[in-house]
C-alpha cells in the first residue's frame, strides 16, 4: 500500500488479528488439544494442511461409545467405535500417552471378538505407553480388566467404574495418587481385594469409593488402611434401598485430612487415628432410615455413634446433613455429646426447615464462628418439635450466620431467625435470602425481620 507521496505504508495488525495459535509449536498445540474431547480434536483436521494430521499426535484420548450413536441414537456403531480407538492407539505407538479416558458399553454387541477383549487390549497398550491418567467406565458392567492395571508404574490417577477387577496378587503402582472406584466387583469374590489394593498404593492421597449400590458390586466390608491417604470419599448415591446387606467401614489413615461420608445404610463406621482430620462432609443415618428408630438400649449402636463423634470431634470444618443431626439428637438424650473445640465453620444441609435439632449440637461447638444453613433437594421431612425445651445462649464466638434457602415468611422460618438473633451474643452479620415472590421493599416479612430483637448490638442483618 502506498501513501500520497508514493512511499510504502505498513499496517500493523490489530490485537484481534494476531493468530497466536498458529505461531505455537506443534508440541504445545497438542498439549492444548489434550484438554478437549477427542471428537472435537479430530474436527481440527479440516482447519488447514498443518492441522490435518496434528490430532494424531495428541498424547491422550477422551472418547465414549455415545460419540458413535446413529441418527436415531440407537444402535451404536460399534465397528466404527472399536476401529477408531484401535487406529488412534496405532498412531505414534512408541510415544508416551498422558491420558486415556474411555466410556464403553456393549449391550447388543454380538461379534466374534467380544467387546471386553478390545478393552483389555487397549489397557495393555496404554500401560506400555506409560499412561499417567486413566479413566474407564462400562455401563454394561461386563468388562474384566487385565492384571496389567496393577503394574503401571507411571499411573498417577486411576478411575474405574462398572468393571470387574482381577484379584490383586501383585501390585506395583509407585506413582498412583488418586484412585476412584465405583460400581465395581472383584473376581473370585475376594473379600480382601480392595483392602490389599489400597494398602499397596504407597503414595495414594485421594480415594473415592462408591460400593454396593448396584447389583454387580460384592463388597460388604470396606477396609481402608493407608499411611499416605489425605482424602477419603465414600458415597452410595441414595440407592441404599436396593441393598439389604449392611456395610462395615473401617478407616485407618493417620494422615487423613478430609472425610466425605454419604451412605445411610452403614451399620458401623470405625475411624482410627483421626487426629489429623480437618474437614468432614457427613450424610449418614447409620442404618436408622426407612422408619427405623434409635433404640437407647442398643449399647452397640450407642458405642458406635459415640466413637464416631469422638473421631471427628477435632475437625475445623464440618458439613452435615439434618438426617445425621437427628440421629445425634436422639443419641444426646442418652449421653452427652463430645465437644467440638476446634470447629470454626459449620454448614448444615436441611430437608426444608427441619432445623429444630440444631441447637443441641451447637452447644457442643464452643468456638464456632461461621454457620451456614443450606437445603437439599430431597423429600421434605417433618421436624422434631424440641424448641419448646429451654436452650442456652448460642456460642459467644459465633459471628457469621447465613440462611441460604429463600424465606417465604413461614412460621418455622421466622422462629429460626428469631432464635439466632435473640441468642447470639457476638453475632456480627446475619445474611438472609427472600423468595423471588416477595418484593423486599414492600414485604411485611422484610419489615418483621428488621424488628426482631437482637442480643448482639453490633449485628447487621443483610437481606438479599
């Protein structure tokens, strides 16, 4: 381009016109593409000649059988699915593989070579290629994993769901830090298989187990023994009614900092060496759901609950379901609760406003500073009417309270707000949410909230 004097002008590209991606080296582009689903990575092959084969060298696969559904969603084009994974693992087969994520399901697949044979071959292949992050899920629960899954020394994270695992005769997973197992079973009905696997993962830090909530699961006693474990999650996903057998959980992990327990049918939970525990998320009724009542004469149940509460009493941060609080309240009528001296932050997940059992627990938290009252999406339950009993003033350390469920002005809601304001000596801020159906400026409820007497003269009420 020339100016009026015949000289050349060079127009600088604007910021939005710079093709930063094309200036990156191939190895860095492959690292970026590693974060995308493989089906989207393959689509980049049409961008230019440079991108035509670039997707083949991405050091990871993130694929699922649903990516090969026909136009009417079913059936699955298994031939295309199996062929693609085979070809992908054949590309650059001598290079290392960072991640392999596969969701498979072989319902209706009827070919000479069974589907699980493909999966075993793929697992053996990615193990040879030093995979670091492995995720395999089978909706049909028919795939049997190969023994090589236990000898992948490069593996950092392993997630398996809906699979059958071989008995761990030999385990060498020196790099494995994250282990997630769901809806799984072990071959030969080996009761000690999971315990053996966990104990031989020498650097394991995070464990997620979702046992016995599906017909292909055969675990009845869950033992977690680990000297390195920092986080343990046990979840049953609300399907306890499908399982009649009770479950015993034993956790011996002296470095454990976080515990997430969500399984209402646990008969006994034994927590050994709990001194390092910092945070817990508890939602269990200790097999007292479905109409079962706490029996104060059941000394075994009382001892179990006492030992569990003592085990978590040193934590600083607690999330707890109101169903668990109801069990604790019933227990407190027989024996005093242990003191939660270190607890500074508490979140309670309520079924509606069945919060009446909360005060008795708050009396055991002398240093609590923050209280959040949320809600769950479960079915509403009737509250237990205990507020007619005299209650002491709330902890003198409680400074911040938030009620997340939108208020509609119901009697139990107003009673809760009054209880907090009239019994909190050091409260600095109470945050409330009004239901969308209520206009804050014109609401009688809003004006009533502002007139409730406050024991703390410095308390600020914030209505959202």
